[in-house]
C-alpha cells in the first residue's frame, strides 16, 4: 500500500475522533499498520511526531471554538478531549505563544494547522495539501471575489539555518502580521507551510493591491526565535475567483499558480562590503535554471584538494518585488554572515561555508552545478542544478529540492541521464560528509 493512502487513512481517523482522547495504537489499528512504522512515516513527512499532529489539529479546532462561541476555556478543553484546563492551556500556548484567554481577545484566525490530504503527483512527487473547503464555500457564495495569496520569502533558508521550529514560528508571525495589517473583516487560510490566502470578498484588484502593499511595508523586519533575530518578508499576488462550484483542488491550483506567477516578480542581488556584487544569481528564462557568476576568485588548496575560492566578509541581499507593472517596487534588505565559496577541480559541485561572528563554522552548503567556466577577469560562471545538501555544525544533514529536481525531469528541463548524474553526485557528497565525520 502506498504511504499516502496510509497517511490519508490516519488523518481521516484523527478527524473522525478529534473530540476524543486518541492513542497512537488506535490510529495504527485503523490503518492496519504497525505503530512504529506509522510513527516513522509521520515524522518523515511532518518532521514531528504522530501525536504532535493530533495535538496541533485539536488546538486548531479548539481555537476556532474559542473565537466562534462563548464557551469557557474549560468547556472547550474538555470538548476536545483534554484531561484538564491546565493541560489544554500548556498545549495551546506551545502552538500560539498566547494563553487561550489572550488569544480569544486578540485573534480571529484559527486555521494554523488545518486538515491535510496526501497525493502523489504526475511527477512522482509525494505532496500534501491543506483543506480549503471553507474558503471554497465562501467564494462560491459570491459572484466574484478577490483572494490575495502571500508567500514567505526564504522559508527553506529559515528552516535549514534555525530548524523546523523556526519555520513554524515564521508562519505564526506572518499570520499575525496579516491580521495586524488587514484587520478582522477578511478570512485567512493557510495554503501550505509558508503560503496563505486572504479572502477580501468583493474587493477589486486595485483595492486588493493596496492591501498587499500595506503588508509588504513590514518586509525586512525581524522576529526573535531562541535569541536569534530572523528577518521575515513576504511577496503576494491577486487572484480573482468567479463563483461556479469551484472545488478545493481547483482552488488550490488557481491560488498556487498565482503565487508562482508572483514569484517571478521577486528579484534579489547580493552586495559585498565594497558595494560590489561578488555573487550574482539570475533565472534563465529559456532553461528555467539559475545562472551563477562569482568574481574575485583565486586558487586555493583545502585538505589536499585544489580549486577556486572566494571569501565574502559580509553580504547584503537587496530584494525588490513588484505587484504589477504599474506599481513602484517594494524594496528591502537583509544581511548575511561571512561565507567562503570553494569550487574543487574536476567536480560538479561547490561548497559554501558560513561562519559566525567568532569565525566558527555554522554550516556547509553543497550545490550541484554544471558548465563551470573560468573567465579572463578572475570570474567563474556556472549553472545551478536544483539539489542542495546542508551540513550544520551540530551534525544535521539535510537534502533539499528533491521534489523540484523530479519536476525538472518531468518537464524536460533536464534529461534522464543528467537526473541520474545529479542524484549520484548528491550521494557522493553525502559519502564525503560521512567520511569527514569519521
């Protein structure tokens, strides 16, 4: 049985018994699957445990009940199977960073962890989708509605550098920012881990555009997570939906397309301390791949391996995003720690080593590339090939962009031969990391 069928059965069981006390054994029995294997599957997909998923779903539904009813916190706690108000309050605070009483007075959004479904798409990529039934019902009740789609800039970078909990904190702060700037008259839905849809009702395009600009004014501001200041920014697009019995799947596809289109209007450049762009990345429209250029390179030997290197003491990333061709772009900046690039001779990858203020290594990023060429003026050019492997100072190893790599193969951007070569290069990098640990 495919894993997405098992997960869908497990999720359905949780929804059917969400007001009860649920055990891991009961969920596994409903799926005809072992407890240990089901726990492993949940952790692999969600990056947190099966019972944590149950808890998050209960808290999301409880948050809805706090907002929409006059029931006491104690009544809501018992309604969703918590053993006491104290246990409920601790679980609630862990998710929302507010007590139920404070939350009820301040918030109107509750779907932080909506129900999810699992599919295997035409590219063979395992995907999960958030339930948009409520939004579809709202949109089908009007002749025409404006939905604004927001996406967090660099959520993968946040999770990679600071951990998955930082990614969830970023999502919560993004939602709170939407509430702050858009008020309580709109409906907010979570589309994915870092994507959100805001139903502005009968608002036209220009009104929706103004709402976007209000939110994006806060781009570049930070939130604090475990002593780290993490920059939080978003970009957005507008989708006009005409009523016509639109389904959740059709709605998801339309909103996702809106975000993909908006992402093409987000640009960034990197500036070193001398004001010069040491590293340049641009998307090549013809191939759909990113082209890279690094200046001021020099020869270096590292642990007996020769290659080209470049050290960037500090770097400022300059972003600009345009909602449309008529609007002045929104601009903001972020800063990055010192890092060192190394391109080993004869290899189809390069390494980016990031340091903290004390010159200690924070993490290594390995990027798979092709078409590496040295130009006359101490400059290297190359093409990025999706797959990235990150190794942190504490030993975490994460492989990124595997789904995007499969999509590139499916869409003909890369050949089967090149796909196999990229995968094998990734394996050799992982072996290199493992040997380095020994």
